[in-house]
């Protein structure tokens, strides 16, 4: 391929990248417009609803004040409700009939009605936010109806109700309005006659503190939706125009400030690659770039120039790096020694004690590991047993492991129960640790007089127990949350008994998850099979048997996880 063909191919590739970026930008603009319009619609509905609710509340309060100022309020309300209750059921079922309305005709001539309606007609705008939306009503709890007592401009049958007219109500609505006696109540309901409404009620209370009626204001939700739709459409139009203009500006700027610098950097990279193969590494390419866009591309050109210089320095320091790596390996070996030095390594640890036989081992996957075991006498009759597995590997896990080991040892030495030791350790580690790490722990206390083991499991593997003359079996104990994962955790505690001659085997997941070259796991079944071949072996021989079986299964495959085991055989007093 000639140089000209290569240049044409590169130019075509640059154009395709430009188109892809523009398509992505256009898609982002459309998504932004859609999301912002939806959010605007939601917020507008909330805002308009709040505004209408406030205005409706003012209308209801004003209407209540007008009604309370008129003489004969209680007599009027009582008279309407008594008349309503006295009407025969067959007539009351037809509130829009002339026979029904005839019962309430006298109330239209009452002084209260005339005085109230006169005031409303004189200064209607003071009490209404929307046309014909305030009225006086009362609930009949027995019939579960809303009875209209006073509705201004009753000639309009579409919006207004006659005195005594009623409509069905539900229990939830009545409970809502009768639950307060001083605060304006808002209730959203669906009315067959008026549609979806926002009803605001202000209770009228007599001297005995009883609610005798409600000054109500209704606002159709159609107003909310219409107002929100108008504002949202205007918003969408303005946003569309603004985004289109913004898109065109970005498109022009991108072509001038993006594609040209990319081509220059690409050419420099190609020349630099050729210089490495042609042994012209002393020539500078990225340092000669003249990119002054003031953005990430200019920064990229500087980074590439710096890379060019740093590669030279890197090659000069390669020998030094090898020496430094050797030093690090030495320090890692020292760290591994320190880590292993924290674990009990002398066996038998208590030659004078004949009640038990104990042995443990840990093989880290790297120079240092995150597993650990521990055992120590809390007092003359109680032996603490710990095995744990820190998340992760290497030096961070090793440091976390040492901290966890010290914390657990300190709390156990103070005589706390296993569950309390884990709880306190979790609180200490969770609140003081700044790294995203945790540790699984099995912690138990063996009573050397009785063989009773009191234990708690913080997300660790199930222990294996062999009773005298029996076989090893997994003890499916109660798991709790890991240590260091979250503060405020309570840990479950349980007990079991080791008869004289019984053994307890503890391990980390590095045993069951040891893999061979076919990437198959060793598994708990193979582990139990190996344990059940140990017979009357000592604790040390048991662990050596399991470790040998794991090595035989792995067939020389690399060890990917720390492998830690602890075994104790209880012999009795």
C-alpha cells in the first residue's frame, strides 16, 4: 500500500470517527431533551398543584369567614340536615327530582341563605379562585353521602348543586376530613359528576367543638394538566431550539478543534512507532507537535511528549529497576517472616497440658498472605481457637490480617464470649479501617474440663468434627456477617461438645478451592475423604495428610489462595 493510499485510508477513518461522535452527540441531545421535558412535566404538575391548592385554600377560608359572619348558621345547617334525614328513602334516592327539592325550598327563603348569597354576589372574586368552586356541605356518616348546604349561583346545573342535593362519598374521604379540626385538608377524589378534583375543606366548628359543616373549594385537575401541558410545551420548544443551536456550534467547533489535532497526534504516533523499528529512537516526534487547543487534546500532546522522554529515562533505569525489584523481594521475605512470627509456630505449644493435642499450618499464596490462625489459653481451663481469612492477598491483606489478629486476641483475653468478641472486633475494625476489606472468622472457646465448645462464625467455612470412633462431618453452624464489613452487627453463638478422643478441624477456603490443572476444585467431599483416612493420627499428622492430598490433587498447579488449617483433638481431663 502506497503512502497516498495510507493517507486516504486514515482520512476516511477520521471522517468515520467524526460522524460517530456527531451521532453520539445528537443522541445525547435527544435523550437530554426527553429527560428534561419529562422532569419539567413532573415538576410543573407539582408546582401548579401546589399553587392551585394554595389558592383553593384561600377561597375555602374566605368562604368560611363569610358563612360564619351570617346569622343563623347552626340553625340553617341543622335544619337542612334534619330535613335531609326526614325525607323518605324512595324520594331521597332521587335528589334531582322536583319532589325532593320541594323539601328544601323554604331554606332558599331563609335569612341566612339570602344574607350569605347577597354577600357572595356582591364580592364574588374575594371568595373564588376559579368559577363556581366554593360551597358549603356536610357529610352524613350513616348514609355515607355528602349533602350540599349552600352553593353560590345555583342556576348553573353543570357546576353547582341545589340545597339538600347529595352525592355518594366513601369512608376514606370522610375519615380524612373529620380527622382534623383546624387545618385545611386536601383530598384528591374522582367524582362521577365533576371528574377528578382537588377538594379543600375548612371545617366549621360550633361552641361544643363539633364539626357542623365544611366550607369547601373544588379545583378540577383538568386545570392542573392543562397548565402543566402549556408550560411543558413551551419549555420543550425553547429547549429544542437551544439544543439545536448548541449542537450546530459544537459540530463546527469539533471539526476545527478536534479532528485536525487528532490527525497530527496520529501521524506523530505512526512516525514514533517506525522510529523504534528503524533504530531512530533518538529523534523526537511528539515534542515537535504544535497543538494549542486549550483542552484535553493539547494535554494529550503534552502527555505523549512526556511519554517520549520518560521512555528514554525508563530504558536507562531498567537495570536499576531490576535491582530495586530484588530489594523488594528481600523486604517481602522479611515481611513474610514477621507475619509468620506472629502465628504460633512451636509445637506442641503447651507440653505440660495433656487435655488436648493441637497443630496448625499456613501456606500463603504469595510472599505474605491474608489467612491466619491463632490459639491461646484464656485461663487454665479455656482454650481459644481462631481461624480467619482476609479478603484479598498480598501486603494489604497481611497488614489487615495482623490488625484483625491483634484485635481478636485482645478482646478474647478480656474474657468476652465468642459472639461478643466478634461484635467488639467488628465495631473496632469497621470504624477504624479506611480500606474496603473484611475478614471471615471462626472463633471458639474449648472448655478443657467438659469438652464443650462455645463458638461463633462470622461468614467462615463450616468446621469439621469427628466424634470418637466416628468420621469427620461438616458442622453446619450458624453463620453471621463478616468482620469489618458493616458496623452494628450482632453475632450468633452456639455450642457443641467434644467427647474425649474427638477432633475439630478448621480450615480456610484455600483448602476446598484448591484447583488442579483442569481448573477443578478440590472440594469439601475430597477433604472429608482425606480426613476420614487419618484414623488415630495426631493433629499434626492429620494436617499433613490433608495437605499431601491437596498437593496430589493439584498436580503441581499454582496455588492461588492462602491455605490454612488447624486441628485440635480433645483428650479429656
